[in-house]
C-alpha cells in the first residue's frame, strides 16, 4: 500500500483493527494513517475525491493529536455519510502553551453501498497501541487501534 | 495465556494474586482450554484495573474474556461510591450494546413456507450496515426526551407496547440521565441513526429453540423446543460512541488533577465524586437510554415485517440485557451491603432468583441471560443463579468473543461463499456487505458452547435453552 509520500498498513488486534501510517514527515504519516482508517471500511482507491471537507483539531501531545485526528474523521464519515480517499494534513508546531494544532482537507464522496461494499463502521479511535515515533530510517510511524 | 501465573482454585476458577500496586486479586472463570486461548494481555489489563482507587473484592474475567482497551472485554469491576472511580474505558465504546430476545408465537413449521420471504422482508425493513439511515429524525427537544426516556420514550411514540418495558433492565428507562452532558457532536451523530442496526457483530436473527436444558425455567421464560424466536444485537449507535470518545479524552486531561497515574491511557477514569465523573455518569446513562430506545424501535420494525407476512405472529419480548455499562448497585462485600459502581464491559448482569429488580414473571426463577453466538453456530438462554452474587457481583459472559482478527478472517473466507454454505445448512444470511460477512465468519469466533458451558460450570448462570439461527440480517 505505497504512495509517493509513504505507505499505510493494518496490524492485527483480536477484536478490532490497528491502523498505521508511515511517511517521511509527520504530515505524510498522518495522511497515510487516514488512508488506513478508510481501508477498514472500504478500498480507498474506490473512493472518488469529489467533495472536500476541512478539519481542524488540537491536542497537548502529538500522540493525542493522532487520536483526535482519527476521531474527527470518524465523526465526519458518520455525520456526512461520506468516505474519504485523499488527505492533505498540516500539523503546526506547539504554540507557547504547548498546544499542537492540525489543519487538514479530506476529499471523498457519499457512501455508495453497491460500489464501496463497506465492511464495517468505525466507532472510534482508541489509545491502545498508540505510538508516534521515528523508525530507524528516519520516517515517522503513527499508529493506534480503532474500535469497530 | 501462561496459566502458571495463576492459582487454580477449582476446575473453572483461577486467581491472579494481588501484588502491588494491585489492591485486589484478579479472578478468572474459565476452563483450562479457554484460558490457554486467552491473550496474556488479559492478565496485564486485569492487574491494571485491580490497581485503580476504590476497587473492591476482585476484578473478574468472564469465560469469553479477551484483550480489550484498558479493561479486558468480558471484565467486571466494582468501585465504592464514595472514594472509587468511574472509567469511560471500563464501559467501552458501544455503551449499553446488548441483546434482546422475543418470542414470535410461531413454530418452525409455521415459518417454513415463508422463511425466504421473511428474510427479504426483514432485510428491506430494518436499516443495517455502514451509512444506513433510519426513517426517524429527531429534533433537538425530541432527542433530549429520548435520552431521558429510553425505551419508555419509544413506547410513548408508538414503537412497541407498554408491557415490553417490564421485560427490559431498568424497566426500559435508566434513571439519572443528563442529556445536557452529551455533546452536540454526539447528538448530531445520532440524528439519522435511530432505529438502525449498525455493522460489525450487530445482527437481527430469527432462531429456533433446538434444546431445552431446564424445562421448568424454560417454561417460566415461555420457550420450548421448536419455537421461533427473534434476537436483536445492537447498541447506542453513533451517540454512544461519541460519548465514549468525548469523555475518554476529558478523563485523560483531568487525570493528573486527581493524582491518577494511568498505566494505560485507555484506563482513563475520574473519581465518581468529581465534576468529570458525575458528568460522564449523566452522559453514559443518556447513552444507555439511547441504546434501549434503539432496540425498542428495531423491535417495532421487526414486528411490522412479521405482521405483513405472518399476521399470526405475536412478538412478545422475553428480555433485554445490556453489556457495556457502569451501574450503581448494592452488593455484599465482606458481609456488609455496599453501594458500588459495577463496570461490566462485555459482560451481562445476571440477577439470581428473588432479586427485587426482577419483573414478577422471573422473580422466582432468576433473570434471563441472553448469550449471542455467531450466524453459523448457536445462541443460548441462561438464567441468573443465587451464587453469582458472591462470585462476580451477579455477572456472566456475553458472547463467544473473537478468536481471530478481522484481517485473518478476510484471508480465510469469502463473504459470498460463506452465505452460500450457510444457506445450504438452512441459515439465510442477508447483508449489504460480503466483506462484512467474511470478517464475521463463524470460524473467527471462539466456540460459544465452550464459553456457555464454563459459565454454567462456574455457577455464573445456568443453561436453559439452545437457539440455532434460521435467518440472520447482518449490518
């Protein structure tokens, strides 16, 4: 599951699914993990980027920002009945109070059960197996388990 | 699981000794075979829960326990009202997810000629699967009334019958709900989701009773071999998931203010007697009402589908149980009654005979304990025992529990083939998602019979009847 700016994968969890994004920058890793989230529901390649949604969130720690980001996507998917297949993320460094903020755009389309064959809805992102770190190659690896 | 870390007290009871910082021991109820299949992380999570302030007696794992978030799924823990904690992670994402079972008044012979039509009728009439939308859209005032009223609200609005309410825990309405503590986002997530089944392991099944183990209790529950039942497994939908997300975050942020060192962020909790603790309890109770209202509406939809094809059918609610809750209950601790917040995460309350909260119909025999299986195996009805009060704060198992991840299941099965194979065995499966069916393959779950046998042998609840699926509507 490779794109130009990194890759995503799932990792096993007995009851649920782990989502992981890997990228040369933190922004890229956050974009990749969002694709991994979509892939829990459907094949991201089947989602046409015809409508954009803007998302902003913040947190006191980068790991918590990851959970907030995924939970915002879960919320947007649920309330707009949409799936997203393309993402552009920008994480701002901490402000004076130590708060990190994220600004993103997500492109997608309304769920079409015939074409998307959605497998399962995601209830929320969890703090289980939550990690934000650099791997030995210097790439960012961000991950957590999502409840389905 | 490495069983050498445990002390075996009897064939189905194993103890994890309380070593600091654990305040109480861990007690697992399971056969050795089931324990061997359990992940070691269950023990780690039990030890973490046993270290939380205000916990009493022990942390318990039911026979279907598996590695969850913070708390094990299939876990039970009770905290003192005055100095204990309440944990959003200890309740879980799908607040008040549960099962209800109805008697249809029909036998297998009555159903046979119309089975395929009924499968189609239910599939078309009950919204299921990702992105499905209910016909009911609630305005803000009405949504708040639903969050206060639960199944009682649903009945007042014409979804079901008054007599349904006495067959639901809390008589269909959880007291102490505070809709104002539920975020606008959580409410918005619910706007289109009332009366939807959901996806994943949620289902609506038409089942036949294939075996009765305890005829006198089965008689009190009104079930006999050959009877056709309907079981609905669903929860509090988007609203409950968002309440769990919102308060998990809030409890993590507040933890340091209360001097709570979290071994795992998923153990996010707050003192019961704190602003955060009380706000969560109010929101969680509102989410319980949302789940009760949702299962009540789903029942109404099932009744409509039956009435159209089988006008003779009369769907009477046997009982409705919730799995993911924290409830204020009185239990005996060292011989003294204490008010405790009992967290059951993936566990069923299982009240024994004579309990004052039981409806008159079950007062003499105990509470029906409804255990959902998978679409290809079986479900069970059990009954609460007098012993479970001392063994597990009157709690029992809740289902089979997964044995295999979704990813592994997808590698092993194809949805369309599974539907065909089950069809050949007489189980009609209808689902909008073949991939969803593959991920929920019966083989991806533990053997529900082994789980139920262990719960029975450990005295957590007693077997009454076995149910096998005829029709399964999957989300």
